[in-house]
C-alpha cells in the first residue's frame, strides 16, 4: 500500500461516512464478546520481584528540584550534515 493509499484510507475513516458503511451491531462489543485482558498473566514459574516504594526510591536517587533539572539539562545528541536517503525516510 502506498502512502497516498494510506492517506486516502485514513481520510475515509475520519469522515462520518464510516457509520453508514459499518454494521456496528455486529462488532464484538455489541455482541457481548468480552475484550481481551489488558495485561497477560505472569507465567506460573516466573519469579516475583518486589519493587521499591516509589516515593522513597525517588527521594534517594534525585535530590535536585525538578525545575533545576529541567533548566540544567543538556542535549547529548550528535547530528550529521549528510542528507537522509529516500529509503531511510520510509
């Protein structure tokens, strides 16, 4: 599927015509089929790791004020002057 086809398909979806073309009485939700669980259950032999208390851990690792951290942040990214090829953009 080309980008133009994807754009047209996306525009069609956003238009109100979707409700005229889709039979919403046949969706899983309308038919009473339950949604899958939001999370997978852990494996039975999986070890449980006790995480530290969030507030205590945050106080121990970060003593600076949030505003100071934001003001003092620095970018460590390196950019190239070379242009990207078309293949790299897709």
